[in-house]
């Protein structure tokens, strides 16, 4: 009886010892089991925020938006992502919704403990683009602030003499109105300047001069432009009630101002 008790105690001790030795392994295994993520291989880069992985699964990077084809930094954003993850095994960390309207998987890309979505923003190849999933919003906003501080790529400040003249007087998502004011004592030619939201919506000034100490209002609609009201056509709405960012860029694509709400 005593021998059997000793054997049981020895077996119990060995189990505890095995558990302690392999604690990190077991912990990681359990963590991976519970974690909403997946290890997968990268097969192709479509653009700066979309990739193709194993089984021809299209993945859209969460929380960011990169330039579209034909826009400044489109190729550099794509090349940056390719240099980071092409032909590598990555971890996908899924968002609240696993797919978007186009059937693409929504995820953050993790490689060598780095969040690649953050890296794209920090290096000036993407702006923050927050929809319903706000999990990493704070970190993404911080990455954008770092980019602004470093004056990199999409964050590069405009060198146009009017960049210091134009102020954002109002951004009202309820009325979908934006008002800019020229505080300088000279007129500013805004031809080909561009207003953009966090997503894909763009407005281009065409042959427009904002007179000194004057303002202009941009609203959604199809009416005829006047000297002080310009209409953002072909859009039902631009500024979302859940939060957005306005970017104003000069004709060279450099940043004049931005405003998050």
C-alpha cells in the first residue's frame, strides 16, 4: 500500500514538473487556440493595403487606407508592403468583422511581433482609416502623429506659400459642410488642390482662387458653383458621424492641413 502511494505521489510530481517545464509552450498553445488569428503565407501584393494569401484569400489591411492607382505614393506604398512581407509567413489578427462587402478578409498583419498596419502609417504610406473596428485606433493615431513629426511621404508638409494661409474654419458632418478661410493679405490659387476623407472620396479644386481674407464653403450637391460655394458632386455624403479625418493637399500632393474628429 505504501509503495502504491509513493508511486502515485511520484507520478503526480512528474506531471507537475512536466507542466512547469512546458508552461510557456502550453500557454502559447492555449493562447493560439483562443486567439482570433491565423498563421498563413503571403502569395501576392495587390496594392498598399490589399494582399493575397494561401488558397487565394484576399486580405484587406484593417485600420488603414493607402493611395489608389494613379495617386501619389501608390507604387511606393505597394513596394513598402512587398518589401516587408512578400513570400513570408505572417500572422493575421482578425477584426470584429472578418470580411468586408467585397468578401475580403479584414485583418491586421503581424510579422516578427510588428504590426505591419502600424508600420505603413508610421512610414507615411497610409492614412488611418477607422470603420467600426476601433481596437487599435489609439496606436494607429499615434503612428500617424509620428509620421507627421518625421515629415515623411504622405505626411510631408506643403511648401506652397499659401499652405500657411489656409485655415479650416468649419467641418460639420451633420450638414456635410467644410469651410476654408484665407487669412493672408494675398489671393491663393487652389487649382488642383485636393480634399480627401479617410477613405476614397476626393474633391479637386478647379480653376479656383480663394481671395485674400475670404472664405469658401464646400458642400455635397450638384448645383452650380459660385465664388464662395463649391459643390462636391456625385456623393451622397462624405463625412461620417462616427468619426473621420479631412486631409487638404496642394497640387503636388503635399499635406497642407488635416483635421480628425
